[in-house]
């Protein structure tokens, strides 16, 4: 089945130690998104790629970076994680013609110790 | 700009009872409307969507939602809930290319 895959599902990192979360998709969608979701809150869009075009949200901290080496893969890099970055990170995709319909991966829960 | 307000943060209900989860939105342009469901430690799954046409939309597992343009609402209903419906439900609107706005979620707890 076509799907969005996130690895790992659970990640523990130390305060200040760089961490990378990965997302892959078999849907061949043009658009890929990264969201941060804290407990009992709505998902917050960090950035999205439209093909190779990177779109950063204005309030996304510089500590968060992203890479999309090809259509299928997208990475979220947190350069110096703080305790406040502990959250669920969700990857989503959509097709350019139906951008409003997003397909979500299962998420990576990040713990910062 | 667009915004979404989910009027109830928590809705407890007994099994087989009806339920309504309320969602209001605001937008200066036409929007597409969605309900997503999120089970613990899982991603969001699309439950149902309104794009155009009939204002009443249904999901395969018995949920329905009605788009009311005059009241800018998109409430989610189910006539008889099951224990397995216990989850977090998010209402979302999409108007600008590449962006959706989510409500803060409603936790539905179905009790036996």
C-alpha cells in the first residue's frame, strides 16, 4: 500500500545533541510537510516543500532545518534540541493538484533528556 | 487569514449514545473542510472532507459532518458511538495552497 513512513517512531536525544528525523513516501506526492505537535495541541506547521522549493513558516525557529534530497525522502534536523522541543513530529504529503488533502505518517515522538 | 475553533476540548459519552463535536471556522475566502482522527501515538487519519457539492458528508465508519456556510460551522456527528471511537479529533480548513489550519482538537472518550 502507498504510504508515508517515519523513522524512528520514538527518538531520545540529549539536550543540545543534534538529531535527525526521517520521512519517506511511496505516494509520489510533490508536497511534503513537517509539523510539530505538543501534547493536547494542534499540529503546528514548521515548513513544507513544493517539489524542491522550500517554504519556511515565519515563526519556525532557526534551530529547525530540513532537507529533501529527492521526491521520496525528507529529513528534519534539529541542530541543538532543547527541552521545549520534545514533541511528536508529523510528516505529511499531498499532491500538487489536491494540496488540501494531506496524508500523514505515524509520527516520531522525540524526547529530550 | 483563517482560523478554526473547536468548541469542546473534551467530550465524554457513553457507548451507543449519540455525539456531536463542534467546529467553527473563519475565513475571508472559500475553504475546504476536514475532520481528522488521531489515536494515541499515531499520526492523523483523514475521517471526512467537504470540498464542494452536498453539504452533508459521511465517513465509512458512521460519522457524518454538515457544512453550514451561514453559521461557518462543520460539526461532526455520530448517532451511536463505540469504545473504539475514543480518540482525538481535529477539525481543519484549507484555503491557501500548501497550508491547512487545525483546531486544538477534541478528545472523545467513550465509556462502557
